[in-house]
C-alpha cells in the first residue's frame, strides 16, 4: 500500500460498517463477541486462553492474533471480525443493500484494504445507535519512513479528504513510540442524514511494519476513554 493513502484507506471501513448501523452480525463464522472474561491484571487471559503482557481493563477480552502480528483487547459488547478470513464480498453486499450509496468505489476500497493489509474490524454492537462505533486495524509491511514523515502525511491526507479539526502528535504508548491523529469527518447514514464522526488514528512502527488503528464514533464523549484503553492493550507480536 502506498503511504500516500495509508490514512485514507481505513476510512472505507468507517463508511461501510459504521454507517450501516446493524447490530445483528451474529451469523458470521469469522466473528467473535467480546465478553467479560478477563481481569484487570497484567498478563490477563482471554476466553481462548490467550495472553497479553499489557494491563487489560476489567471486562475486556484479549484477541490474540499473534499469527498475524498483534494482540489487542476489546471492551465487553464489542464484536470483532478477522479481515484475513471474513467473506468480504458478503459484507459489502449487505452494506450496499442497507445503504446503496455505499456501493461501487467503497466496496472496491474495502477489498483493497483487505488485500493490502487489513487485519481486524470490531464494533460496539451493544450500542448500535445510528452509527456503529468501531475500530479497524491495518498492517503495512516494508515501511522505512520515520514517524515524523508519517505524521506529516496523516495530516495532509486527511485534510485533503475533507476531514476537519485535524491534529497530530507523536506520543509514547505501551507498545512504543507512535503518532496519534484526531479529526472529524462527515458520514452519510443509511437514512440519508449526515453525522459528524470523530476519528482517531494511531500509527505504530516496528521492524518496518506499520500498524494503523483507526477508531470512529459519533459519540466521542462516551468513547474517548474507551479508545485509549484499547490502544494501551495493543501489542505488535
């Protein structure tokens, strides 16, 4: 994936999955719902026996995808999809049926995302509302640029795409040095109305692997702390 588009490609999932606002994804064989199975101690154990060395908040479930290069923990009530296994065509078809405006280029972008490093999508199905609060994760391999250049590119890409209130800074997180970028972007919902979505992207660069977490919600007051808790559990494996 070209680094010129690395901040933009994950936004396809924001539009496709978030705007559909469907909490009934239980039929997918490649999904799992986070449950209150972990403790708040370091090295908490998930429902599948997975481990993480990061402190996991009480009630979060560890999603161990070490084979794909990462471990993360999700809040209770969140459902996750393995984008390396999910039937993407079926998901796009369902999204297009719910909102025809999402067909065409958006579907192509999602398939391209999966082909070029999409690993995980998760959303809070316990609070569907008119927009599903969600996170997606991509990995770009062979990245030699430093975080400074990534920070500049994130700001310019998002601004050019129509995002507003774009702010980016380098931060120290449990997983290491990172770039944290916040912004707002208008999203058209299935009923034709528009909502302002608050976005948060976090870039981790380790051993020439770039991981990008993209969080999106139209209820930022409710989810800002939750997003930070999830970020603190992320570990490149």
